């Protein structure tokens, strides 16, 4: 239904855990109820964005009057790993 909130995989994982403990159902059944695959339930991200986040924080401290766009454009010019989405602040690899 169009008015329901779309849950992220991390939120669905917590709901799957709640279903398993509360109703004593199997992982497969709980995942099916929450419309999440078991592989997504077990997925662990391997990204380590601490280097990028630390560098952006350093740039923000050095130049507090400059906006996000100038910080990220300078960051990308220095040829670090990943690009930064200006609208969300997410780092894409």
C-alpha cells in the first residue's frame, strides 16, 4: 500500500529478530513475512568509510566558511577513493 513506510534492510533485520524471538518461528519464515531474503539478512558491509569521513571533517574544520560542494570537489580532485554524492552526502565507490 502506498502509505506504508518503506523499511531499510537494517530495520527489517531487527524486525526479523523480533519475530524469531517473540513467535519462535524459523529464520526463513520470518524473512518471508518481512519480505527480505536470507542473504540480505546475513549481509555485512565491508566498506570502511572512516578515512573519507575523517578527511572531510578535517576539511570542514580548516575551512568552516566553505560549503559541502567545495569540500567534496577538492576531495575528489586529490584522487582519494570514492566519490561523494552531493545531495545525500553518501560515498560511492
